[in-house]
C-alpha cells in the first residue's frame, strides 16, 4: 500500500481497497481492467494471466 494515501496496488487478478477480492468473471489483470477474450470458452479466464478456460473441443489462447 502507498505510504501516504493508503491506497493498495493490487497484484494482477485482485481488486478492492485491501486487495482481497478476486476479479469478477470475465475480467483479469491489474485492477481487473481487462476483459476475457475467449471465443469457445465458458466466458471466464484466469484472473491473473487472462488465459481462457476452454470448453471441450476448443483449444488455444482464445479457445478457437
């Protein structure tokens, strides 16, 4: 946390004043600012890396 403002700088995949809240489904990265881009996925991705969660029959970074 910043020593003057007290604002936390959360690691990728986490958000909130105290960084205890994971990104909501469909979002990832620093401050959960990125949207998952998963064509054949279940709509979710890894909250830290953005790697898609693929449905059976789909593979690759964007589940194509």
